[in-house]
C-alpha cells in the first residue's frame, strides 16, 4: 500500500534463510503485478529487496530476475543489506554499472537509511516506518475478492446462456435450452450476498493502533476492486432478475401444462369410460326390484364420477386463482381450459341427474303398477267367489264394497297412466348419451314396456 515520492507503488520482496524458489517468486510477482491498473503501473515501481536474512547470491539473482519479470515498470530497486555487510568481494558486482542493461537503478542500503529514498509513512514497521498493514487481512480479502470475481463471472455466463436461450428460438428449443442449462452451478443469492459483504468490507475504513487509533485508508488495489465488485454486482442483479423472470415463466408454463394435463385426464375419462358406463345403463327395469337394482348400479357409477368431479372442483379453483393473477397472454388459454372442463363436467352431471330422475320415475311407475295389480287381484277374487246374501242389507253392503274397490282401481289406473305418461315424456326428451349417436332402439324397448304395462292393467280392469 505504500508509495514512493513519485507516487509509484512500492513492491517489497522479503527473502528468508530458506532456499528461495525463483519460479515461485516469478509467479508471485506476475500475480501481484496483475492487480494494479495500467495507470498505476505507468508510474513505475520501487522494489525493496529485503536481504537481511538471505545470502548475497540469492539477492543478486532476484535483482537480475526483475529485469525479466517487470523491467519496464521498475524505476528503483533498494536492496536492504544486513547490519553485518556482505563480504566486499562477494558484492563486487556493481549494479550501478549495469543500470543501462538492467533498465533500472539498484542501490544497497541499510534499513535505517531506507527513509532517505522513501517517506517513513509509506514504509511498514519492518523498515522503521509507520504504514499500518495487516497481511492476513489483505490476503483474506483478496481471496474473497478473487473467489467472488471467478464465481460471479462464471455465474453471469451461465445466467446469460439461460436467459438468452429463453428469449430466442422456437418453444421446443426454448424448453430444451432451459432444461439443459436451467440450474446455475452456484447459488446466485449466495454470490450476491458475498459480493455485498465484500463491497461493504472494501468501502469501510479500518482503525488500528492503541493510542487513540490510527486511521488506515484502503489500499489502492482495494479501491480498484470496488468498481469491479459494483459492476459485477450490477450485472449479476440484472441477469438474476431476468433469470427469476425466466424461472417464473417456466414455473407458470409448467403449472399450465400440469393443469392442462389434469383437465384432459378428467375430460378423457368423462367422455370415455364415464360416458360408456351411462350408455350401457339405458334400461328402466320391469319391476320394483329391477328398478332398485338399477338405482344401486347407478349410485356406483355416480360414486366413480364424484371422484372426477372433486378433481374438477380443485382444478377450477386453481384456474380461477391463475386467472386473477395471470398475465394477459395466459388468460385466453386458461379460459378455454376452464370452459372445456366446465362444459364436459356439467354435461356429464346433467346426464347423471337425468338418469337418476328417470330411474326414480320408473320405480314410482312400477310401484303404482304393483299396487294396482294387487287391487285388481283382490277385486277379481271377490267377483269369482259365490256369494249367498242373507238379506238386502248384506247385498247392499257387498255392492258398496265392490263400488269402493272399483273406484280405487279406477284411481289406481289413472295414477298409473299419469306416472306412465310422465315416464314416457322423460324418455322422449332424453338427451343422447353418445353426443349425437342414435339411441332410439333402447328407448323403444322402454316405451314398449311402459305402454304394455298400462294396456295390460286396462285389460285386467275390463275383465
């Protein structure tokens, strides 16, 4: 974070007693030099090679290596020598004579004389300066920054691919593109949160020290990182907002497809197996027992239909909710689905109700016919029995009883005709079970049966 008197950045190379790997040092320098902006690099670097804990030949190798790594940017190299100076024979190599070949000036200086070339406020405590610097803090922040940069850049590419794939091409291509690349490799929410925390960390000032605290401003690379982070965050928010809209549209499309699939399941069953059940149940029975058996069978059919009607109610509620919150483009499709579903369900429900009413009317008809048959049997029995009246009063009482029974038979026959006619009217008004197919043969059999019962009762009454 320190700067020389020309506002050039200071690069410190601390050498240690252990063997220094030139390859690793070269890679590290390349990395560090990639951080500052071109404007900062143009001002040049002052390099401090701390050789106090190293050998002269290592220091010389490092200095010579600088011309290959950063020759254009280095303006001054300060080699900090140990208190006990290296052997003069060893240091006979004159750097100043090599200035033209190296491309920069090299000076040997002790740590306490380094302030002649660099202000103390720009040097760390290692060199007797006052510049506050926490290397672990910088390193951790740098790792977070690079991790965020890498993840956000990769995430931006993925989101752009998904978003662009949803904007172009046919519907099938869209679905295929979305299916193949729909889920990002990292969670956008997590990356955004990391970016916001990092930006907050970069923007705030730190206060270190004990005597009232020493204000420490962010280093240049941290100041440079701020606009990068903000730009990435802006781009990420934009792409993520688009991605969320793509997800919403996909979820909506999936929901629509699921509803459409369920609607077709209901429609196909009602128009298929459900209608077939009703088509095969056309009879009205020839007695009370037969009509009751048909009613029981019809209740079983209604029970199966009730399960599908329950699905219809649920689907209708879902469609209504989507219609209230849906986009304009979905309204037509949703209303068409709702209309199709309602038409089929109401038509089927009407046929079930009609069938139920028909069977109830048939049961009442057969019940009246049975009562009338019993009355006719009783009347016939009275007429066929030899009567030996004792006196006129007895004869009059018997005649009165016969007249009452005959009147009851007349009323019963009239009731039978009314019930029969009502039943015939229902049959004649019956809607086609098969949506247009002719069902006159089944109806003819029912009509013949009803008319036959009424004619038979009329003949029995005449007899």
